[in-house]
C-alpha cells in the first residue's frame, strides 16, 4: 500500500532529521572546544546523547480507524464492562463498549475537554490527544501500553502493531479541524468544489442525496444529511480515514487535501435528512432483520391453509415467502417448486387505498393476516408505502426463464463503482451460503434474478448496503446490473 511506504519514509526522514539536527547542534561547540584540546592526553568528555528513536513502522490510516472503533477493524467482539478510566468521570452516562472507544474519551476533534466534547452528553472532562501529535511515536505507544497510567493500557485488547498504528496516527495524521469547521458547525469550505469531489467518490454508495445508506435504525434513520450538520468533526474524521469494518475509501489515501474535505462537508451540509425510501421493501423481505427483533417461533396462522411449501417457523412470517420476490404469488415464480403455497400475489394491491392496505396488514380484512402484533405502526405504514410506491413489476426486465433484458456492459460499470467494494470484483468476497454450499453475488443473480432485482433496488435487511433506487437508478439500470451479475461466477 502506497501510504504505508510514505509513512515509513517519513519516519525514516524524521530520524535522519534528528541526526542532522544533532550534528548541527554540536557544531557551535566545536570551535570553542578546539582551543581546549591543547592537552591532547585528555579527550573531551563525550556528552551523553539520547539514543535515536526506534523506528516505528505501521499504518496511520488504520490507526485512525482503530481510534474510531477498534473492534470493528479487528473483527472481534467489543469488550464487555467499562474501561477502567471510565469510573473517574460521571458526566458521560454511556457504558460498556462505548467507554472503550478512543474517540469517546478524546473526541472526534482530538481535543477532549477542550473541544466539542467539552459539553453535552459526550463530556467526560478527559484530556485531548492533540498535544501528543508532537511527541515521539514511541512515547505515545508507551502511553497506550499503560506506561504513564496503568489504567490506560490497551495491550490486552490490541496487538503491539495495532497500538503502533494508533501511535503513528496520533503523531503523523491529526489535523486541527477548527480551520475547516466554524464555531457554528458550518464548514469553511466551498460547496461547488465539494460537489465535484462528492460526485467523484461518495455518490457511488451514498447516492445523490446522501440517503442511500442508513447508518442507524429504520425508526430513527441517520443519513449523511444528519451527520454532516450535527457532527462535522466526526464527518471530517471519517472522510479522511474511512469507516471501520466497511470498505469506504479514505480521503488521505486518495490524496484529498484538508480543503477538499472541508469542501465536501460544505456540500453535504446542504443535504436533506429525509429518507429516499420507506424501507417497506426490506420489511417485505425479512422484517425482523430490519427491526432487529426475534422472529416468531410458531407458524403464521395462515400457513396451515396450505400444504405444498414444507418450510416452518420464521420463514412462514416473511411476506416474500407467501407473495413471492416478483410479488405475483401463485401467478409468478412461486407457482411451482418448493416455495409454492397457492397464495395470491399483491402486485395489483398497489392501487388499494392506505386504509384498505392497513386493514390487510392489521387483521381488519382477515384476522389471520394480522401483523400488528409483531410490527409497530411505523413499520406497517412503511409496508403500505412500499406496496403503493416502491413495489415494481420486474416482468419487462426478467423473463420467465430467468434471463434478463439488460446491457451487461453498462451493468459492469455500475457493479464496479458500487457493489464490488463489498462483494469483490468477482462477486465472491461475501458468501451468503455456507462453506459447503456457497452462495455468491453471481449465484443469486443466476438462480433467483427476482430476488436480486428486489434487493438491488431496495437493499439488504439489517446491512448498510446502498439501495439502488436511492442511488437514483432506474429499473432499466437495475436490469443492466443484473445482466452483468449473471456473468459472474456462481461457485
Ligand atoms: C476511558 C477513557 C479513555 C479511553 C477509552 C482512551 N483514553 Fe487516552 N487518555 C485518557 C485519559 C484520562 C488520559 C490522561 C492521561 C492518563 O491518565 O493516562 C489519556 C491520555 C492519552 C494520551 C496522552 C498520553 C500522555 O502521556 O500524554 C494519548 C496519546 C491517548 N490517551 C491516546 C488514546 C488512544 C489512542 C486511545 C484508544 C486506544 C485512548 N487514548 C483511549 C482516557 C482515555
Ligand atoms: C464503497 C462505498 C462507500 C463509499 C464510496 C463511501 N462510503 Fe461512506 N459509508 C459507507 C458505508 C458502508 C458506511 C457505514 C454504514 C454503517 O456502518 O452503518 C459509511 C459511513 C459513512 C459515514 C459515517 C456515518 C456514521 O454516522 O457512522 C460518513 C460520514 C460517510 N460514510 C461519508 C462518506 C463520504 C463523504 C464519502 C465520499 C468521500 C463516502 N462516505 C464514500 C460506504 C461508502
Ligand atoms: C403465511 C402467508 C402470508 C404471509 C406471511 C403474508 N401474507 Fe399477505 N396474504 C396471504 C393470503 C393467503 C392473502 C389472501 C387472504 C384473503 O384473501 O383473506 C394475503 C393477502 C394480502 C394482501 C391483499 C391482497 C389483495 O389485494 O387482495 C396484501 C396487500 C398482503 N397480503 C400483503 C402482505 C404483506 C405486506 C405481508 C408481510 C408483512 C404479507 N402479506 C404476509 C398470505 C400471506
Ligand atoms: C457496504 C457493503 C456493501 C455494498 C457496497 C453492497 N453490498 Fe450487497 N450485501 C452486503 C452485505 C453485508 C450483505 C449480506 C451478507 C449476508 O447476509 O451474509 C449483502 C447481500 C447482498 C445480496 C443478498 C444475498 C442474499 O442471498 O441474501 C444481494 C443480492 C446484494 N447484496 C446485492 C448488492 C448489489 C446489487 C450491490 C451494488 C448495488 C451491493 N450488494 C452492494 C454488503 C454490501
């Protein structure tokens, strides 16, 4: 990786610099020392010099991600219980894993009590780390190993290399973002220049309005239009370093200047905080995955009215299991095969009024078709919105034999811009199946193009996957993507 090399070089230069500086510092003493050498027998006492700093090699970008949320980077479970120093403060009432994030104690602006966390619910009174940027990296490393305070020892949860990356992050990559962010949280940057940068990188995943990925729950969604105005310091940190655990690009790696970051912030601060989609499509797919609740263990009461589909338990509660990925029920793909139930489709229901649709979902029409016990009103309303506005007919794009009317060349561009970051260029980076029976991007596209069509437009329940319809894609474009996906390996 390019930035790793640069840092090694920088550290080497710094050590070399110290060496040069050492020589230069010695020089003035040389002439004055010269006359004193009249007695050659006694050599001038050699002044004890501090040994040069050991060279630390590592990745400060990774360090910046660790600073944000180290366990997401390391793909380990977050620690349970509070960090030892947490008990020495009482103003921040969070507990558990949050108390282990460097940013929770030292701030997104690195200034701790002297910065944005000087007040508000995140206030701890703890110091910032900004002053540590001028320390030797080895001293910061020692501080992270508990050298200065045994309660500030992270070596039980992170390796020496992890801590070294953190030390290099602190000593090489901190910026004073008060030059980028005004006191009222607005950006000092230029929106027009920011738009160009945003559209060259961010739009691929976050969409033209920044709401293609939801960072929080369905009930309280969080989009770029929330983060940028509310927490510009977090925004700046994440744009420079990336998002822990996800392949979001780092501005530093992409050689963005601090000004570029401020410009993007200025542009994004003008975004809407409204959702692009209702999320009802994801509820239709697997509502408990979206809501983060336990699915029912018993069969859905309507299940007993059919005998052809032999699944049991939670599967019987998925809308898609009874009505199909193509929304056509017994008149579509689920007319036959192991998913056949004989239940009707809902494609025609798009023309029903909201009241009628709600009556369908809360048992008003059929007491056995009642989802009000497992979903709150906001979720039922989202399903209504999905059926009325976001449910699309894939018939013109996906043929009955599963082939697709789309342009794979156009789809390739879309895939490589947006999907490949997580799914890999061959679509095999994430396995949705098991080791024995792997299921990849290409497998879903080939075996179940209707499911693919649904998910590419509406997203994956519970995952921060960009939603094609929120990226502004047309159904035709989704078909192009699907046509390309069908060329990818299936195993
Ligand atoms: C629970 C709160 C808390 C967490 C989490 C925390 N720190 Fe600290 N940190 C402190 C406090 C308090 C100090 C003040 C000095 C001390 O008591 O060690 C400090 C001091 C520091 C210093 C200055 C050391 C010095 O000797 O001047 C650095 C650098 C630092 N922390 C970096 C980090 C990094 C990197 C992380 C994440 C791995 C981290 N801290 C996590 C509370 C925390
Ligand atoms: C390859 C896709 C991808 C690209 C490109 C991308 N991001 Fe992200 N971004 C993500 C993902 C995934 C998340 C994490 C969502 C989560 O954890 O819930 C995220 C999270 C974020 C967050 C954090 C939100 C939070 O509160 O946790 C910010 C801010 C952000 N992105 C800004 C940007 C900006 C600005 C750009 C352009 C410089 C960008 N992203 C480019 C995929 C991407
Ligand atoms: C266990 C199978 C099953 C599940 C799960 C299921 N449905 Fe149904 N659904 C049916 C059956 C059967 C009917 C027709 C019932 C009747 O005529 O009384 C129906 C009817 C409907 C209708 C009315 C169709 C019309 O216009 O006549 C809508 C809309 C609907 N379902 C939406 C949903 C949604 C949204 C979900 C997910 C929350 C869902 N269904 C889950 C079996 C199911
Ligand atoms: C930020 C990362 C990320 C990006 C970008 C992304 N995905 Fe995903 N995708 C995931 C995750 C995580 C899963 C769920 C994996 C699992 O459940 O095992 C997933 C699952 C899927 C599935 C469902 C597989 C199944 O059987 O459940 C499909 C289809 C899919 N993605 C399509 C796409 C398409 C199309 C794109 C590009 C528009 C895309 N993804 C971009 C992260 C991503």
